[in-house]
C-alpha cells in the first residue's frame, strides 16, 4: 500500500478499515478480536480511527487465495502418488515425507518459472510465487502465553465495531444499508451501552430465549462488549501505567486548570468538566497528593495512598441537546468540592473562552495569625465574587478533545 498506493493512505498507515471475512474460527476468536482492538492505539487512537469487522457464513467468501491453496494441495497429492511408482527428482529421499519436501515440491512446480505448472497457476491474477521454508526446529516462532476473557456469544455475532482497546460493539447481523454503514465510521465513541441505528431496530430474533436483555434479542442492535486480555505481555504494565499517569498528571495540576472526569453511570453526559480551585486547607493549592501511608478523607471523600485529591468547581454544558459544546460554571453548585482523581481522564484540557473577559481563580490562604474565622469568611466571599462573575463567561470545548475523552473507557 505504502509503495504503490500512497495517496490512499495519507497518514502512512490504515486508519479506517472495513474488513469482511468468512466465519473461520482463526479470524473470529476472542484473541483475534482483542488484537483488532489494540491496532487503533498504534494508529492515532480511537478518536482518529474506525475499524469494522463483518463476518459472513463459514467457508463463504472464497477468493483467489483459496483457489491457489487448493491447487497446491492437489499438486502435492499428485506428487505423492507419483512417488509410489518412481523417485521424485526434487527431494532428497525421492518421496514426500515432511514439511521440507512439501516446500521443495511447491518450489519445483510453482516457484521456478521454468516449470509449466507455474503457468497453470497463472490462470489467477498472480503470476509468480516465492516460497520460504520455516521449520519450527530452525526458526521457532515464539508465542507469548496470553489469556483473554471469553466473549460469550461470539459465534452468533456477525458485525463488530472497535471502540477502543479491549472494547467493542457487536450485533447479530451485518447491515449493508449505506447510511447504517456510514454511522459505523462516524464512530462508536458516542454510543452508550447499546446502540441502534434508527431504521435498523425492528427485527427481533425469535430463536433466542428472552433472558431479560431486550437489545440482545434484536438482530440489528449493537451491544457493548469488553474483551480484555487477562494474561500475557502488556497486561500488568498497562493498568499500572495508567494509574501512574493519572496520579502524576493530577499532581501537576494548578489552580485554574480545567479537568475532565469520567462518569460512566451518567447516561446523558459521561464526560464532566471541572476546574481546579484553590483550597485554603491545602495551603492554597488545588491538589493534594497523598504521600503518606494512610488513606486521608476530606469531606467524606477518601484519598488513598499515592492518589491525588482535587479541589474542583463543576462546569456544565449550557445546552445538552446541542452539539455546540459550550460550557459555563455550574448553576446549582457554587462552591468547589474535593474529588478523588480515580475518575480523572488523564489528558490535558484546553478550553476556549468565547469573550475576552478575565476572571482569575482567586488564590486562598488561611491566615497564619489566628483570626481564622475572619479569613474563612474572607475566602468564602472571594469564591462567591469569582463565581458571580464566572456565571457570565462561556467556555468552548473542541470536539476532538471530547472524542478523545470518550475513548477512555477502561476505568
Ligand atoms: Zn442498518
């Protein structure tokens, strides 16, 4: 592709793929599906990629390669019959006894272009073959031991859309309606637990027992499914790295920074916008990294060892029904609260102010001189003043940032 069709892959690698395959088990296994989901990470991430896998009936979809394979198999059968009558000239023993003999036979008949069978094989569009012999004794392919959580029902699902590593959506039947296919490529990041393209929802599968999950019985509804790797290279590292990153990123936040949280249980808006505020109890800092050996609790919010407490003011979308992604400071909560960083989405958040109006987040301290009550009241007033002015200010989020945030799903 890179050499011959560079214009078809401007990114230098494939970022959008709709692959159709027959239902052969080596393509359609939990391990294979997990592998498909890992591809997107090396291709620019879930917000920049779209991978759809549609499976047909087993054994269908035969193409030139199956024909070639069949032709080779016949040739080896023929050679073995010949060897019962006379010695073959192209193997050491004159027989076909092992993998190397098969290799030598194929190379003899199809690999060297002087042999007329290479012309025969040339009926299909492939005109020349190169054979390579790999023996496990000489050139073992080392395979790591891996384990995956089993994807129940995989044999009954025929269309699979990758969301992010370890997360897919699947449905019982593929749909080839153009607008439906188009929606697959606009991306499953916005989909919830289930997704049904509007005109696709009506047919129910009468053959399965109703088990309480209505969408599971619908032929054309997508259901979210996770297919995590449970053992093998990268597994332990991954979750450790994510936690480490989340703690590190959180500990470096400063007053006035915007942050995003993942609220998986919120069906309407799974991404929450907040802003780091100055906490007088933390010497005016907006973050508290728990470097002690114990768990610390602030206003009922536990911050475990290594975790980071964040002092956050919530923002809310002005109109959740629009796609404008305009936010303003929360109307209902007018004071900041302590949040745990466990649900923090570890990405840098840049918001754009619609009008140039400055309203710096005040830095608050508790007075060291003992008149604590006065300084507490003073802090409360400064936050109120800031909040009142902030009510007028509109902040805009980039849609790419939101898509990136939605791709973090492994909490
Ligand atoms: Zn459809």
